[in-house]
């Protein structure tokens, strides 16, 4: 027999409480002595009077009355209407059942969302036989500043702070080919993307 983990008394202890009450002691005094509620003590006394020693055993937690299961015919009708892309409220109105019943059936069969009626789209992938057949290149324009980023901006620039190049912009190219070993990023000067792309093509042609 499995005793409840939070139970204060075993069937033997419950029987001792019942014997104390039957001997003439006050149920309230017995409950205070054992540190329990008088209502709980009265419950065990009533169960002893109804079933004897067997009434002091732990009972199953299963409810006395179970809900009526949904008929298979109703479930099939709900699923058939769902495959016609009807909402749960519409199905409940057509079949004269509770919306909660429709929701339980759809959730049980994995159709609680309309998108579940259609198979997921296949994963878009591309595979190449040789490395370098596809070379996706991303070009980003980056600005250059006259002063160093760590230097405090002032009105006067010293000789050390005077930039050797005029402010402008550079181009950053990132290549992500099929082979991960060929991925990389570099900065190109001057700001001409066509030269940078041509440089990459030349590199890939020379180096396999």
C-alpha cells in the first residue's frame, strides 16, 4: 500500500485515534494532543463506523465519476470539417458541440492551427560539386574619419594627429562561398567596388 507522502498518520495510528475517541475522550482534546484538525479526526471516526478497520486505509485518488468520452463519430466529424479549413467556432456550431470539446479533439490530433493542415515547406538548399562554383559577395560602404577614434576632438590638430589621408570611405567585401574555408573579409582602397570584385575573381581563378 502506498501511503501519501504528506500523511501524518498511518492506518495503525488512525485506529489508535478512533479507539481513544471510542473510550470516551473528547474528539477536540484528542485532536489537540495529536496536533491535527478535529474535522479530520471526525472524518476518520466516521469512516471507521462505516467500514470498520478497512475504512482507515488510504483510498484511490481516482474520481468517482469520470467525464463522458467524446464519441468516435463526433471526433471523425470534427476532423473532417477541420480539413475543410473551418474554424473551431464554426465546427462547434455545425455539430452542436461545445467549443472546448472541439479544441480538445483538434489539440489531441495536432490540428489546433490552420497551418497544421498543410505540410511544412521543404528546406531550400543548394549543393555544388566543386568548391567556388558559387561566390556570394556582400559589399558594405564604411566611412573613414579624420581623427583617431580614441583621440578627443579639438579645434586644433597637432602634427601627430593630422591624418595622412583625406577623410573618405572604403569598401568592405565579405565572401561566403560554399566551402567555409574560403570565407573571409577585406578592406579595399579606393572606394571602387568593381575593382574589389575583379580582385576576388582573379584570386579565385588563380587559386583553386
